[in-house]
């Protein structure tokens, strides 16, 4: 049984993230979506909120689990028995950054491979930061994110009553 880890901050998760989850779930026996702490970033949602939204969005995939993690991704992957780290790529700048990360992860743990999945065309330009800005300015993000995320973004954008 091959376990893969797909990690990110997912603040918030987009349809592009879900596309990678679904495609990884079709290739690997078990996929763990690992919600990382956003050290150095200002998060809109807490790690627990991000886990909850992703669990709802991934509920139809029986071989997908979602959990939060802190620390080095390769250490988390090893603890979970994962042989693969899955990375989604949208553009060349993603590739450059992720290739460097894969190189370092391989140095830290040569037993864990990194597999890159190219973004599907409709998701190439999806960025969580842009989604948050659209929501903050009152625009609809329904076409870009899962329903659970869209609902929470709308609520968060409204702010306290």
C-alpha cells in the first residue's frame, strides 16, 4: 500500500488543491492532506478551520485523510509511513521553488520521493491569496473554491455583526 502526503497551508483550499487531491487519490492507495502551520504568514483561517473545510471537501474520497502538522514535512511523511510527497505545480516559478524543496527533502530523507502533478488548465492561475482578496472585496469566489470554503469565506468577509 503506497501512502502519499500532499501538504500545504490551504488558506483557503481552492478547487486547484482539490484537483490535485483527487488525482493523487486515483494514483495512490492512501493520501494524507497535511495542513501545515503558516509560520511567517498571516492566516485567515486557523489550522483547525482549514482541516475541517478540507475534510468536508474531501469526504467523498475514502482513501483521503486530512490532518494538521507542524515541523518538517519529511518527518511528518515518515511518521505516517508515506513513500511519496505530492506537489502541485501551476507555473515555472512553482517548479523552481518546489524543485529546490524536493532536493532538500531528498537530502533529509532519501527514502521519500517527490512527485509533481501539473495543474489542470482551469486551475493554473488559482492562488489562495487572490481568492481571499476577491472575497474581502465582496466578490463571489464560488467558482474557485469548494462550497465549504466559499461559505466560510463569505462569513469571514462580512466580519463581526
